């Protein structure tokens, strides 16, 4: 019998305690979490409950204080910052609330950058960029500077960039938090489509519409998981095969 696939994410008794002028501030307190391949998990909870800290730790952007983090069967909480940087480029796509695009690079260059950083040839990076911008209806904005784009367009570019390396895990911290409802709808549609293609997603949101698209909603309170609920088991995809193929996003 083949052994079961390792979950994409596994945390064991994960803790983060910030030091605020010598005063310990517990932000995440003993989180045990498992996210399987192809799952779309929404993390909700009041402000200050530890959502951002948790998602940042999963992406290696914040170091844990105690506990374990495993990605794809590999323990990662013990990695150095530089090892994390390499792993993140290859395995994790991150979308933030405020886009975080490189302002003095074109849209095209922003989307190509992750592939170039992981050693793809210029030709491969360009092909991937063209495919993503086309799929996200951004081809005519390729030569624009991010500052000349609307918020919704910038967030679509950020999503394209996060998907450029076909990450095992897409993490997002309030990806629609700064968008009006029309742009929120666009970003949600894209998330829905990549999820339908098998992309594993974990995101922080306050927005019930975003959470409504997830397979699972995890509620945090004071740094602890207080609820972990399957939303719509009937909609659940069969397990298996993140292809990373987003060519057919439209339609
Ligand atoms: P949420 O995303 O749910 O709003 P956060 O993860 O941002 O929650 O914060 C959780 C707790 O950790 C809060 O009490 C917050 O004040 C504290 N915190 C977050 N970042 C820092 C930091 N860099 N230094 C000190 N305390 C922090």
C-alpha cells in the first residue's frame, strides 16, 4: 500500500510570543493545524487574535517561538532565513492586503521575477508570465507600472506573481481587505478558479464572502483555534494533484 500523502501544512503546538519592550505578548498559543492538498482554508477571528502571525509563520515570514511547522512532509520551522527564502520562492505564494508589488518595475517584470529568482530561463519566465497575465485578463497592462493600475488590477497582478512558481501553497493575508466590492468579486473569482484546479489555499479574511468560498473555516480567538468547521462538504474536491496549471482560468 502506498503511504498517504503528507499534508501540505502541519503545525504541532505552534506558538508565537512577541516581546514588547520586555513584556511577552502571546500571539499564537498552541495551534495544531493540518491542511491537506487541494483544501481552501479561511482563517477568521477578531482583530488581534493571531491570524496574521499564524499565516506569516506558515510562510516563514515570522519565526515561531515554540512548536513545529511542516510543509509537504518537511520540517521547516528549524530552517535558517536564507533556507526559508529559497523554499518560499519554490513552494509558497504570498498575497498581502496591500499588494506589495515592486513599484519601479512593470507589471510583466513583477510577475516574471519569482521564476527568474528560482533559476528559470528568461524564456520560461516570459512564457509563464504571458500565460498568467492572459489568464488574469491583464495582458494589456503588462508594460504599466503598478502605481498606474487600479487596486483590483494590482491585486490580480499580486495573485499572478504569487502563482508564478506554481506554489504548493498559496497564502494570503486579507487579499480583498483593501478592495471595493467589484474588485473583491474579481479576486474571489480567480481564487475560486485556481482552487478548482487543485491549488491549496490558506487565507486570512474578515469577509464572509471570501470565507463562503472556503472548504473549511478556522476561527481563532486569543491565539487559539476555537472552531474548525467544514463549510460545504458537498463541494469538496476529490483529493490529489495540484497541477499549478492555470492556463484555463477563464470561462
Ligand atoms: P490579527 O491578524 O488576528 O489581527 P496579529 O497576529 O496581528 O492578529 O496579532 C496578534 C497579537 O500579537 C496582538 O496582540 C498584536 O498586538 C500582537 N503583535 C503582532 N505583531 C506584533 C509585533 N511585531 N510585536 C509585538 N506584538 C505584536
